[in-house]
C-alpha cells in the first residue's frame, strides 16, 4: 500500500525510492536522535510503517532493534519488502536497488 510511510536510514535513499516509483511518505532516521526517541515519534504519528534498512549485518541489526521498539509501541511493521529483497536480490545496500531493478527490467524487456 503506497499510503504507508517507509522508513529509510539515509537521506540519499529518498531519490532512489522515487526512481523506483515509491510515491508514499518517506521518513528518514534522524542521526541526531536515539532509536528509542525516533521510535516514539513514529509511534505517535503512525499505526503502520514499512521498514527498509540495508541488508548487511549492520542493517539487519538496525531492522531487528527498530522492529522491537516499534512493535512494543503498537506500530505494525511491514518488513515484507525488506525480507523479499534480502532473500532474492544480490544487493547489500538500499542504494544498489535502482541499478539492480533496471538491470532486471532490461532483462525482462529483451526476452
């Protein structure tokens, strides 16, 4: 659902998500704020969010911690996209998604 906001960790991922036609609200994890503070702020405003951290060890740890905080505050976390990409797409960071997306698209068009 495009009306569910998506949380990313770095601002430059915003352009990448727009490039992939994600039109919903994009929330950037504020570096100057603790995860608990950020989670509090999210929980005050949203009942459901999409979480999209990177897919390396650091990103997996962040996903787990944020999911715990937000779930504990009653926010429904959608990690379907995160799990799907992690298991099926050969990328480690969210930034790599557009080029992989375009590569796959080119492949499909040429078939």
